C-alpha cells in the first residue's frame, strides 16, 4: 500500500517568513495529492490539492509543487500569519472514488508574531 | 464544498458500553465513506472503508467485530464501538468523497473518552 512520509514534524517561523513542508510517497500509481490544515480538536480542512498532471499550483499565499519522478511534493506558505498556526497534513491516493487517502504524519506549524 | 455531518461530537462512557457514531453526507450521495482514528498529536489512521449496501473493508489490525460499520443508505454510515475500553479513547472522524469523486471531506469528528 501507499506510504507517505512528512517532514518536519514541527516548524516554527516568524510572522512574515515562509514555511515549507515536504512529503514523499511510495506508490507511483498515486495521482492526487491534497494538503489539509487541522486546528486543535477540529476536522481537517482541505487547503489545496494537486494532481499528477500538474507540477505546481498556487492559491494566494499557498503553493504546492509536485515532482512525480522523485515522488515528492511540497507545501509552501508565504508571508505567514499567526492564524496559519496549525497542524498540516499531506496525503496521497490513487484518484478513484473508493480509494482512501493515506496521510503523512503531520507538521505542527507555529507562527511567532 | 460538500458537507459531512458527524454526531455526537463528544462522548464519555463507562468501560464495557457501546457507542454509536453517525456520519451523514448532507448535500450529496456518498457510496463510499471512510472512518479514521486519530490519537493525540498523531496522524489520521484509516480504520475502514464503508461501502453502501455491502460489507465494510477493514484495515489490517482493526477488529471488525469491535468496530461495527453499517452503511445502509447513500447518506448515512455508522460506526459502533462495542464494549469500549480506555484504549479505545480517541478522536474518530468520518469522511466522504464528494460528487467529483476526488476531494475528501471530513465530518467534525467525535472525541470518545472511555472511563
């Protein structure tokens, strides 16, 4: 099955700096890679996703890059704000309706004001 | 995005009792739902895949007789934790694939505490 590794486990940045979280996956058949933000005690919220036919996708301060050859993808948050503080999870799956997502171990991002 | 509703949000129960958690897709039909468990400061671990009208598929190490899943309709899946014990205390969260058959949307989760 799929195995997703995520680094770092914790990340502390100053407000306004950029944050980068990296993930690798094992199943070359995986073709859908979402990122979720989870605040304490709440449900994960989808913040951005990318498919394997795209190398990069951007949505305001958030961007995701995908290197399918190397089987890794990254989340980039620019101009970080204190409200970006949360746990971020990457995930991967083969994009059919009955396949579940496999999640990375999570990154706790702390943005210092 | 699609809306997934989960109830209850928090349960405290005595050891040995059973607890039922409901997961509903509110504005779409979900032929497949997924149940995850999340321990404190850990990732989401898939427990089982719930398929409407058929038996659930359990992940390795998850006891199907302890975690009963019923997906009787296209909008409702239930997870029953039978004879709960303190080690079952966790955050249980359901999810469903929206109409695009791609994006996964999560319920609000159920924090189970077994005393």
